C-alpha cells in the first residue's frame, strides 16, 4: 500500500458504512427537483457521463437521482456478440481482474487473493463447482451504465445475500484492503447454463443504496447479520443471454464464475481493459 492508497483506504475502516449508505439512499431517492437536478449535473460534469447514450437525455425527466443513475440506454446501442458459444460482457465498466480460480483462491490485486467459499457465503458445497474454474471481476464507475445483464442464458437455482462491510471498490481500495470482495455485503445468484453452473456476484460498496434483481426486487437493504438464501426449484426464472438481471443503485462490482474446463476468457479480456455490455469476453467449451 503506497501513501496515496493509505490516505484513501485507512479512514474507511472507521466509517459507519451502512449508516452512510442509508443516508445516501435517502438523498438519491429524493424527488426534490432542485436537489436532484443539481446532483445529476454535478455527476455528469465531474465524471463525463455520456447522456447521448441515454434513452432519456433530459435530466429534468428523471424523478430522482437514482432514476438517472439506473437510466436505460437507447435500444440496440449495445449489440450482443453473435459468435458461436459466446459469453458476453454483463455490463459497462473496466476489468479489475480475470483468470483462473486456483485451489479455491481468486486473485484480487497486488498479491492479495480471496476465497471462493467465503465469497459465496461460507458454503463449500456452493463453491465446489467453481474450484479450479475461471473468474472475472468488473468494476462499474459512476459514469457507467448501471444495469447488469446475463453473460449467458441460464436458469436461476439459488440466490444468496451475504452481509458484510461496505468498503469502496475503487482501484486504490481494491489494492489495499485484504479479502475486499469477500468482506463487502453482496448478492450471489447461481444459474444453470449450457456450460454448467455460473455465479454472478453483485458486490455492494460504500454509498451503494441497494442491490436489486429483476426476479426479487431490492435485496439490500435492509442489512441483516446472517446469510440468507433463496432456492428456486419450481417455476425458476430463465433469463436469456443479454437480458437484464439486476442493477446497482449507485456503482459497484460484479464477479462472474464458471467451473473447471467449462469456459475460457478471450485473450484480449485482461485487467484494466474497458468493456461494454454485450461484447464478446469469452467462450463456453460446449
């Protein structure tokens, strides 16, 4: 950890993460026109948000800042890859890391790794199908589109809410906080696909007011102190490749897992690469 990263990271250990995120939720859902328009303008200016891509470019048409933040894109703006056996990018963002899961360990940054079992809520049975498989971690910045989509067609089998802290997931914090993604509050969705089990883990962060899925609605908040899981045996939803599966109300990170020898990432899909929803990021081995 260098000095700049220390200044960014160390104060976060003392912050009341959930209280701040709860306050942010109230602010971002406020329908006060003066407040929400000012907030939107500041974010657009500071982060360079491209409103030409938005289905609704007029900021006054959004009821709240959160409505703007989770805005839809214009139709056909993110075409899906048509390559055979394609795995497509689930979101706009930047690749934090991608690679192999080695003996249950997922690389985080700068010599730091975290455990797949911990990431998935402490269940070795839940983590076992992904041992020695592949993973990717994709970071969504404040300027990005914040809806998440399916990398591959799948049928939902289980959703798990794992309580935790809410450290920032910006690069400086990822480089500095050990086991960050297995410490932060998160929602894991496990799907059956033609390539076997696929896990999509939606990782919360400081100021993320909630995580929600299309089949459940808001999963967080409220925060709880124990792992909660939902099993989908009958009438389980099947979501097609490219279909929306969830969203972050404020920005964060998605982690994607596949099992051993079931899929492989494209050779150009590497750390720090900027990515767009729908583009080819890998292929299944089926």
